[in-house]
């Protein structure tokens, strides 16, 4: 109960995003803060914990239909996703390091990208 409550309390601290419609939400369900973040946003979701075999196809499949990408992921996942979307005409909107009290991850980033 406390972990779930703490994750939900942490979401507002991540900063509100002004979302373009439609939006793609990239998250990692293995990280409590990331799962809570994804639950707080509307949009199509890609869970990096479940998409490793199909990640490239999933990302490429959504590029034509979206105006923005919002994410809360680890650094290495962020770099991979960012490179793919930059190659497809998106630009960085914001990037902020997030304190992850529940998971203890030290390289967790809240980021957004928008179509150029």
C-alpha cells in the first residue's frame, strides 16, 4: 500500500506535460515511478519491459501517427528511443533527471519529444 501511494504521489513531482494529440507514452513497468507516470497519461503506450523483441517495429509503427512522445525511462533506454525519433523528424522538448525514491534508480529521466 505504501509503495503504491508513494508512486502515485511522485507522479505530480515529475512535471505536467502539455500533450499533443495523439501522444505516445514510453515507460518501463519494472520501475515503479515509470509505471505510475504512464498510468497518469492518456495515449498509446510502449512498455520497454515487454517490447524488447519488437521495440524497433513498435517505435517505427507509431511515428507516422503521433505528434509527441512522453517518457520516463532509464538513461540507456532513453538514448535508444531518442535516436530513433530524432531520425524520424522529432526534436527534444525537455529532459530532466528524476529522483527515484521507490526503485532507487540513479539514471531515471523524464523526457518529451515533439514533431518538428
